[in-house]
C-alpha cells in the first residue's frame, strides 16, 4: 500500500473494579463497562493491553480515552491501511502518554490484514476504521476471545448486521464483550427535560459532525501517492458508500440513538426518505455519497421524527440545542 500521510486506586479497590465501574469517556466503556475478567489483563497482572485498528482521527482519541481511565492501560499495537498514518499517530500518542504508549516498530502494521496482528497482541481491540470492515474485524477479535470497542456504525448493510449479531452472540458465550461509541449519557438529560417523547406528537433530528447541517468531509486529492483507485477510495472513505454507508448510517445514527433512548427503547416501525447530490468539488465529482438526506421515522404510537443531514459547502449550518 502507498503511504498516506498500578497498583490500586485511591479507595483501595483493584484496577479491575475501577475499570469496571469507570465510564467517564466513550472508549472507557470498552474497558469500564465490560465484564472484564482475569483474561483481560496481561498474564493476570494489572496491565491491560490495547490495540488500535485504524489510525485516522477517531481511533487515537479512543486510545487516549482508554489510557486516561488508568495508568495500567498500555497501547501495544497499531494498524492502518496507510503506513505513515501509523507512524504519525504513534508519535502523537507517545508525546501525550510516554509511559503508556509501548508500540515498538515490530507492532506497527499496515495494509488490510494488519488487524489480525493487533488482535494477537492486545487484550482490548479498538476498531475505528472504514465502517465496511467493522463487522469482520469485530468478529475476528471476539473469536480470539478479546474484548472489543467498535466505533459507530457497527455495520452499514444487512450482511454486516448479520455478522455483528453473530459476533455479539459469540461474545456472550466466550465471556468477552463489545461496545460502540454512543451518546447514552444524554438519555437521562433528555428524559428529565422532556419526560420522554412517548406523549409527543413529533420530534426533529439533525446530524453531522459538529454542525448537523454542515460542509462535507475532508478530501485527499488524487495524487501520485495513490497507486490504485482502491487506495484513493480508502483514503476518502466518507465519500464512498461501500466504505461508509453514506451519511445516514455514518452520522445520523447518533441522533436516531438519542431518539431511541428518549422513546424508552422503542424503535420506528417504518421510515421513508429522500436524498440526492447537488454539489461537487471544483470540476470533479468525488465519490458516490449523497450530500443531503431527509428521513421521516414513524413509531407505533404515531410519533414521527423528521431527520435531516446535509454536507454542502457555502450553505446555512445549524446545530440544534
């Protein structure tokens, strides 16, 4: 592929107990909310080895959050499709957590099969790469008896969802566990403020990164460093539906989650929507994702949620309170 850019807690409880009850950060759930057993620690010690599958913007953040849970967490392996991403993220993490980042050159991997080596090296596997690969990486880690943190979305198509379901069932049998990035912490706030949406007539939902109606994801241009079209598409995963699932499954899922919590776990019984593409980058259109969507979700009690996302330059942006 081408290159691309200790002991106990203060209150006397063991690190294992501390991790089980600590969930302040998103990826802390990968350590804190899991039923961690002795097998989740290196040789039964208080050290927990984590590995990163994906070295874009999200997985390094998840690793930092995990290391912030307790000084006994060690980052021991990293992989990405592009080798230079691994090196740059390792340097960045070493600067912030010099005692906890213990990734030597032999545990820096690249290519599409690097995830296998990370699984071999780690106790907890953090997966935050192109969403297309989340199901197979998750299943492989659970088959190996490892705990798993998977960035949203777990899957982007029915085939992937079946793999995820099988992986979750296997995790129950093996005693390992998986979780995903979520905003569950907002649920009590929503319910306290609005009393749930079970008596509401409608709800609205926007979703994109910081501004829910926002500009497009970043773009790496077609440079000579990409030897193949596949490499170019992997570098620009959010612009291709086969890798990202488009913006509804990639981004709007956050607010659908919020609505589900507000609805006390009820899920929509049907939905209809529309979307399209109205803009491009300069003289060349990149990828095949839509740049605007609208979806109407209907619940069994008649509540409808009107959900919108848009990724177009030079337009009005909005983040609902």
